[in-house]
């Protein structure tokens, strides 16, 4: 018995016998049997393959010293599945070859492919070397935008922040082989572009003019086929701007001091109007809320004593850039006569 058949064993074989009477008896020699060693080599057209791309893998299975006609079987050794094929054989002298072409999928990365050659004449099957599918493929998931010091991350679709705060965002792209080479983040016209890995970061001071602007994260992969993005909308809370103006009706001798606000959120509390003369505070007067953002003070039968500066204050709970919660505005009026 030949336990390990190799190229050295591929030759002509026979057996002989002699009578049991002794060495002087006649020798009987059998017929000759020719054994052939069928070497099978599996080769690929590349070292790395693009999964789910346009280019297919080509594996070539080649035999040598094949006595009879070869029959090839292709196997995915990792999954144990046979790869169906109706491929043509080519022959050159005693060597046969067959090519297998297919476009691999990303989840087949690392799978092991082998081919088996069966020689019908010798009833021998020889297995080739193993080729590992080393695949390149882009990430499958969208980028993930996260906000520092925010436990509710990754973010859904909105960032709620306030004017004057520092906003620190990161964007991470996971998966793919190899990883993405760079990540870009664009926020309200500010762009940060990183080339040092799969995480990009951006920091900036929040101003009200970026309210309802978006931050978008994207990345580039070596395959050129990563087109997924992540987008969040910035919602900026900011202290109200307070605008104060007056309207004097000379026929009725009435004065209206109108205080109007604009901020976010649009829930305002108004302080009483304060009447000043130069730097002296004369009195506090209640206004009337006519709209959610408009408070009006009305004075009838005005006289010279009603001249001066009228100040209005309002707050929506957000500190302004001046670090003050109640924002103010004023208007000045002067009436003739004493």
C-alpha cells in the first residue's frame, strides 16, 4: 500500500512471485500498471478582489500528468458548498485547466476556495491548494454623528443647543475593508476634512445665524462606492432681541410704548416698563400682553412729566451673549410744556 502518493510514485508498477519450493523455481511477473500523479494548482488573477463591484474574480484550476479526462469540482471550503459551474475545459498535452469567474459579495471575505480534479481512468481525485478571497468593499452603514457630553448619542436628526455654547461633534464611519481614508463634516458653511482615519471632529461656537442649518458627514472609500451620508439639523436657542418703539396720538393725547421680542424658544416673560428721567428711575408701569411676543404700555392724557426713557425687559430663559437672562430695550419721548 502506498500511503502518500507523490510525484516519485508516478511510474510503471508490477509485481512478481516465485514458487514456494524455493528460489530456484520459476518467477511469475504480473502485467504492468501505470500510475500517474495529478498535480492540481489553483491560481487567481489578483491578490485582492473588489467585492460587489464590476470586476469578477478569475480562478484557474490546472492539472498536470493527467492520464484520462479531468472532471473539475469547485468548492467553497469555508461554507462547504459546491460552486455550480458549466465551464469548458481546455487541454494542453496531459494538462487540463478550467476557469471559474464570479463577482464575490462582501460577506464572502476570507472564504477559502479549492478545486478538485477527478481522473476517471485512475479513479483518483486530487485537491488543489487553497485560495483565500481577500476582498475590498465599502462600509455598509451610514456615518454616525455624535455630540460630546450628550448621552443621547448617536444623534437622530436634530441638535438642540444655545447661542454662545461650544458645539463639539464627531462623525464615525465603521466597517468596510479597508476603512475609509477620510471623513468630512460640513456645518453651516464650516468644513472640516480629515485624512487620518474613520473619525472626523469639528468644534465651533454656536451663533443664532446657523439656526436650522445642517451638519452633514460623508466619507471616501478606496472603491469609490461609498455614497452614504448622515445629516443633523442645528436648532439654536437664543435670548430674545428686544425692540421698543413709541406711538403718540396727539388728538387723544395718548402714548403707546410697544415692546416686541424675537428669540427662541418663543415663550416670553415681560418685566414691567420702567420710566427713567436721565439716570433716575421714576416709576414702574405694567404693560398689556397683546400677542405672545408683544407687550404694550398705554398712557392717556400725557403731559411733560411723561417725558423720558421707557425701558422694557423680556426673557425666554436663555442667557444672552452678555451673560444676562433678561434682555432690555428702550425708547425716549419728550413732550412740550411744563
